[in-house]
C-alpha cells in the first residue's frame, strides 16, 4: 500500500549477464540486457560493489537471484531511480536483510521509503521469512529517519567491512502480510 507522498515503485531483478555487465561497469551492455534506462549512478563507485557481489552470488547460489538487489524503477515514469533488494533469500532462521540506494538526482522524493515498504511486503508474502533486517550507519541521517518512521526495533550493532559500524534494526514479518488495497 502506498500513500500520495510515496511513489509507486517496482524492483526489477536482473539476469546474471546484466549483473556481470554492471559489475564490470559496462553501462551500455547492462542497459541493453536489462531493457531499462540505466543511469551512470547505476555503475558509480557507490553502487558497483553491490553488483560485483551479486554477480558472483547469483552464479554460486542461484536460489538467491529472485531476492538479490535489482534496479528500482518508478512505476509512473519508468525511470530508474536506484537499486534495492535483499542480500539473499531467507536464511535458516528466516531472516532477510535489505539494502537500497537512491540515485542522488532522485533523493528526498520518497523512493527509499517506497522501496523499503515494497520489500517489507515481499518478506511478509514469503512463508519462510520471519525477520526483516535493515542495518544503518549511525551517521546516515536519512536512513535513520526512514527506519524511525516504521516499527523497527534496534537489536544491536555490527561492524561491516565496507560500511563500518552499523545499527541493526529488525521487524517481525511472519504471518503479517498486509491486505491488498
């Protein structure tokens, strides 16, 4: 469910070939393979590490492909506004962790919130998912503000080799699917 201030978005999962092209920074090939109007942000320094991890992951663990980071598309305009998805399919404990990034040209318009709500609904629709996790750097004011708007609970901290210190927020999702409106 969205409200008037939250844009409608979809996450488009990419083929292993498109992920590999993004991992190489080959925007033209990735655009051709995905059929989407990818932007330079898609292969920016901020995003390319994600594609490098996911390109390897979908080959080594094909069951993760429907879950991993894809391209975030505005449903109304068809514009690619960022990337979003899960780190993997639900783990043995039913936990799914998300990641998202919005192109600077589209920030402060509700896209991160829309992506997060979409991923929460996805987790709620998966019987094997029971815990939805998002980790946020203590200096990421925008993401901390977003997480504070939803019923997440801070459950601890972790050190991420790429992002440094992160606060771990969780939300139970098992058996909590929202009714479609």
